[in-house]
């Protein structure tokens, strides 16, 4: 019983990080699956495949981050619209970072001799960097809590 209480306390303390990790993994998985489908079986160039995957991931991430992870309390169209614009802008920044990583590890310094595997490995490295950048942007810029706003 005491163990359950301790786990509950840990979950409560780190709820936001745990939820971000869970939905970050789901967003990354969605992004990776969409990328794989377009890049490997369909043979679409990695840059186009990555952009398509990015759009799918951003839509999913915004909906889950706003409502579940950071529990945004923004009211009214204007505030919600500003959140969406900031979210997309931050994700555009991380997309550029990921594209640079892909370009570097695919076109400049291949990690693996086979182009398709190299692309997937580079995509994984990019995903790790993107998750970190996106958390920082979401936590401290987009969905930051006002000082007078109660914590959930």
C-alpha cells in the first residue's frame, strides 16, 4: 500500500513530464511511421517525406500537448490562436533543426552504407533532438503558466 502511495506521489510530482514523454513518444512514433511509409515503400525524397511526417506530428502534438500535457487554460479564440501560432513557429524551428541533422547525416557524413537505413538512423537522431527542443519551447514559451494561474 505504501508503495502505491509513493508511486502516486511521484506521478503527481512529475505528471507533466511523464505525460509529455508519453505523448512525445506517440508523436515521434506517428512522425516516424509516416516518414517511413513515404520514404521507404513509396520512395519519396527524404525532405518531402519529413515535411509530410512533420505536419501529421504537429497536428497530433498540438492537440495532445494543449489539452492533456500542459492543460492550457487559454480562453477565447485569440488566445488559442496565439498558442497555435507559437506552437507551429516552435515546431518550424525544430523542423529546420531536424532537416539540418538529416542533411548532415544523409548527404554529408553517412552513418550507414545503405541509404534507406542511413535515413532511418538519421531520422532517429533528429527525433531525439526535436523532442528536447519542443519540450523546452512548450513548457517555457507556448503553454507557460501565468503566475496567478492555479497549478493542475
